[in-house]
C-alpha cells in the first residue's frame, strides 16, 4: 500500500465514529512516524473533523509528534525510581554520545530521536531506557553508548 | 515436571526471552517429561530473569538471576530430585533466602500473577475463573451484588479510597437507557507498576470484575483506558477480550442469561491528567483530557452524559475473589476501616524491588524491611515516597506508620495507587521535590491559573535553591504558593501537586537551609553545588576514569595524574564509581 492508500484506509475505519479523533491520529502517526500538516488537512476535509480539533488533541498529548523523527526512538525513563538511580546522568551521556544539544532531539543523520518518558514500569531495573520496542535496564553512563551502537 | 518462565515486560528486559529459548534448546530431543510454560511477573523483579520448577512430587522452587548456561544443570538437578539451591530464591519446600520475606505476603489481586499463563483463558478458568460471574448473573440480584461489595468494605485502589460498593450503588440508582463501566488503567504515577503487573499477569481477573460491575449497575458496555507505555498489557488484554468473546463470556446473552456486555480498549496518548476520571472520560470521547467540575459525578453523568462507573484496575481485580469468598472472609484481612490487601510497587534503593501485596495496615517498616528485604546498598534509609507526584516523602521517624488511607494522609503524603520509592542518604530531598514539581508543572492541563502558573513559579524557586542561588524567604514563598494552588485548583492534580514540596519542607527543612545558606547539597546530588576532582596524591594513572567518562572530559596518560576538565564535565559520577583508588573526590 502506498501512503495515500494507507491514509484512506484509516479514514474509512474511523469516519463518522464518535470519539475517534485520538485513535485516528494514533494510526495516522504510524504511517509516517509523525503527523504531517498536509495529512491533517486532507483528513480534516475527508472526515469533517475540524483541523483545530485535531491540532488541539495532537498538541495536548505527548505521544503525538509534529516533526519528522529518527529511525530509532530512544525513550529514557525519568520516572522516580530511575531519577534516584541516576537517570539524569544517563540522559546526558546519551546526549553526549549522539552529539545532541538540549534543544535538539533528533540526530542530524536522522538515525535517532531522543525523548524522556516518566516511568516505563520496569522500575526494578532502574535506570531504564526503551529503544523502539526493546527495554534496556541497569544502565550506566558508560554502557549506553555500546547499547546504542548495536542499532543500525 | 513443569517449568514456568516469567515473560512479563520486566523479565523480558532482563533477558527472560533468552532463558526461555535456552530451556527449549535444552529440552529439544531429550526423552524427558517436562512441560514448558509461559507466565507473567511473580513480583520478584529484582531477581529477573526467573523461572519456577515444579517436580513430579509437587515440590516447587523459584530460581532467579539465572543465566542461559545454568539452565541445563538446574533442570537436571531437579529431575534427580536433588535440586541445586544456589540460585533458588523462594520455595515452600526447600530452604531459600527469601522464604521469610517474600513468603509473608497475602495475595488476593495478585493471586494468579506469575502462576498462570495470562494468555490462556483455560488456565484462568481452571483457577476458579469466571465462577464469580456465573454466580452473580445466574443466582444473584443487582442489589445483592452491591450489598456484598459494600459489606466487604472494599475501597477504591486508584488513590482516593472511596467505597466501591457505594459508588456502584449510585450508578445503579441513576436510571438510564444506557450506562457504562470504565476501568482506569492509566497508571500515570512514575514509580508505580501494580496495574501493569495485574494486566500483564492476569487480565481476565480485571475483565471479570468489570463484568460483575456492569451487571450490578445495569451497564452493557465498557472501556479499559490503558496507558500507551504498556504495550504488553494492551496485547494481553486484547487477547483476553477476544478469548472471552469466543467463549460467550463477553457478548450477547452471556452464559445463556439475558445479560449483554461489550468491552473496548482505549489506548492513552500520554497525558498524566487523563488518570483523573473526568479527564479520562473526555479523552475517551476524543477530546483534550481536561478535568471538569464534579458534581455531577460520573455515576450521574459520565461518558457521553450517561451514568458511568469508573474504578481502578486493582479495585476490579478484587471483585471476583470477594464474590466467591464472601465479604466476611475479605474483612479478615486488613483493618476494620480499611479491609483487604493492597499491592505495592517497591522501587528505588530497596533490595527486593518488585510487586508485592500485603494486608492493609501493615507498617511501612514491615513492608520495607520485611517483604522488601531492607536497603539495597549500605547507605541508611532516609525516606520513602508514597503517592507519586501527589504524595510526599515520609521520613525515618514515621516508619511505623501503617499503610492505610487515613494514617498516611496524616503524615502529609497520600496513600496513592501503591508506588513506593525508597530513598537512602544519597538522595537529595530538594532535588526530589523539584523532580515532582517539574513533572506536575509539565502535566498540568493549564485550565486553572494557579496550577498552571503557580507550579511554574514554585519550580523556578526550587531550581534556584538547587543551583545555590536560594534565599531564606524562598521557603515561605514556597509554602504560600503551595497553599494557594491547593485552594484554587479544580482537580486532584493541582490540589496535590504541592505535597512533595510541603512534606520535604516539613521533614527536611535543614536540607533546604544547607542548600540556601551553606550552598551545599548534603546528599551530593545537586550538580551545581558539586564538583568532581582528582586527588593527585592518590591517582596512579590507571586511565580507568578517562575511559569511563562518556564525554571525554578526563585527560592524562598512563601512570600520570589525571585531570578533569570542569567545563566539559557533566557530573555524571561515572569516574567516581569507577575509581578503585578512591582518588576521585566529590566536593
Ligand atoms: C491527576 C490525577 C491522576 C490520577 N491518575 C489515576 C490513575 O492513573 N489510575 C487510577 O486508577 N486513578 C487515578 N486517579 C483517580 C481517579 O480520578 C479516580 O478516582 C479513580 O480511578 C477511581 O477508581 P477507584 O475508586 O477504584 O479508586 C487520578 C486522579 C488525579 C486527580
Ligand atoms: S521509574 Fe523508570 S521504569 Fe519506573
């Protein structure tokens, strides 16, 4: 399926259903990894959901992204257990390893996007990060680089 | 013989997948009678990866921290009835290190977690699954069900501790052509993972609780609102719903009666405030999750304006047990004012971190030093954080407080949903207060001015204090802002956001003063007040610190004294941990 077909299939699934805005945007985001402006306008025209309502939702919930993201998503846990076990140092070590500053979250080669989350529910293995679907625990500032380098 | 491997998210992160494969490989081609099964988390997350072996004579041993290489010899030893006990953690039949601590739990909501395969409806059915539902819909009246739940004294486990029976009664009494039940599985408190453990480990118990509630209040449709960060819980829940539908447990004319019920999952999109029930309802309706004024309570006007009952995951997981065993049996556990048990997620600087369940009213001391096994490192206990961003830090001298809504409230913290983060003297209390305020400030939906701006002002003050620029009057300003936010916020987020600050000021005032007056962080956490240096007299030039430094801030060659470039240093402490000659100093 090309991109338009995918988007049309998602529209068909949710069109006219009540309470559909959030799951609709969740599935749309899976197509490109983020919500493109053109996609939102197109979906608005097709479904009758207002653009303002879609942006209202997209900017309220932290899961929605309005910018392109890297091939791998790194979610560093900054929950309580991870915080007391040194999550800040882990975050800085990753930033250092990927040459990211405080204002950038995606590497210039488009390989990684670095984000924070509050608790991945694996607090016993703190500090923890999730790369795509894999959870890595018991991190140390010098172990994160090796883990990152395993991803292509 | 039977082997069960814990394959919940904590186990998988610790390598349980490889252990499962190693066992499969070991068994392949051998003529031995062993059944290999999957289960979820038994709660001993600290010892993952874990598997349990039950021998043919009915004896069982739980092994932890196992490696793929050790799998073969352990299985062999159990087959010979001379089990190796070196990696054994818990067993009803053999002497094991955690028998006394972890063996002392009372498990009602976690009755099946870590024992059954959560993806198998047959295993749930074999363990009295859906018997309570059958009893309810075939032999009981709606009022009778509500009476049992009221008599049991069960109080909501989502934090506020409101009587579950009463809540059901209100939803029952409000007449309507349509009613809903909701299960709140948003579990937003960082450091809490009880609901995740239940959903990953025993999803049917939650579904059964929801079905019973739906019958009691007269609803025919339900939603589970599940946090986005819990993909495995969502997967298990989806499978459980599909299986229950196939067996006629969810759907039309359930078990041949005229009771109908359909159940959907809504995945959250990442907003802490959506745990608040009116915001959650807004989110299911597809809107921004902003809390609304109550009354009207959801029992009167909830989802799409219809009477709705919302309970927490753990609350629902109690229901089937209560129906089957009776209210009186349930009241044998816990306290008169607060019967039953409570699941806690133990984390932080505690030895046995993981998921546990104890009777209500157990003291914090017994949880931390009993089941929890005491402190993880040799640093002494400093405080325990309860209730997440809405809670507070309870200090050492109150460690004999019983865990129960009213007693915990008296300390200034709240019981919350069950996250307990244990802290030792390496934790800075101002940093913790700042951490939580940063969280609530980020998560405030922005509707109420004081919650939106007041938390920001408080955070700025805390940032100032932790960077050594605090003033003594800051403490009073924090206190004043805190009370204004509490008084003027609409929902629990704002009303409780100042708690972490207030409790730390109350119990750890001298630490605030050390930061403000002496410009010193006694725990050695606040990086602005801290510098790492290398003691030239002790450094032998082994280069370990330079190699460990993630930002190449340490220079020096072999056998020469090393130097830390303070401009590059991110103060992660990696060199401090790595130096074997005590040459790196924290000043
Ligand atoms: C900011 C905020 C966050 C909340 N988060 C949760 C949550 O994650 N899970 C939960 O069950 N209840 C949460 N609650 C409490 C719910 O509003 C509600 O009281 C609860 O789900 C009722 O269920 P119970 O009676 O079974 O406890 C939260 C409340 C507030 C104010
Ligand atoms: S605090 Fe990091 S996984 Fe829970």
